[in-house]
C-alpha cells in the first residue's frame, strides 16, 4: 500500500500551474526584500522607521536566504530538477527563522502589528506548501 502511494506516476496536469505559482510567490518575496533593503529610513513614517531600525540583521538575513534560495528552488521546480527539494527545504527553514525573529526578538516584536504577524504566518504556510509540493513531486518521480 505504501509503495503504491509513492510510486512513479505521469506528471499531473496541474504541475506547471503550481510550479509557476511557486515561482511568482518567491519572486514577489525577493521583490519585497529588495524594496525593504533599498528603502531610505528618512522617507518612512516614524512608526515604520522605528520598525525598520529595530529589525535585527539576522532576521533580515533569514528573509534574504528564504526568498532568494526559494526563488532558485522554484526555478528548478519549473524545469523539473530534483535539486529543487533540498533548496526549498533550506528556504523553508530560513523562513521559519525569519518568523521566529519576528515573534521572539523583543525590541522588534513590540513594534510589529497583528497584520505583520498574520502576513508572516501566511508567507510561512505558503513556503511550507511549496516545499511539500517539491517533496511530493520528487516522490512521484516528476523531478529528474
């Protein structure tokens, strides 16, 4: 029964839609990262500036790793390469570190809003889903 569950199967018709969706999501994450790191703190509202200045570098670094490695993994999903799975696992772990930083870094946590936390949780959930998709695709033999 378990062997049947993970046996080789033809690539599902929805595979490319999911791969393109993964690529778009990770590209948006990279774009948001670039907007964040190129922002001029002087041009921000006082509350946004305080949040910007309170963000620990390791939290920012985790988001960079999460999205840029995730983008590489999504490109590999699009071209159906097996290396997508470990890259997307690295991306997921980095996104989890980013989420932990948002929730646990005291000076930073006190400044984030409920909406910021909700977005971070949704980003984490989508990143987990993309990793699951890569793992599932690898188990089905869809990745070479």
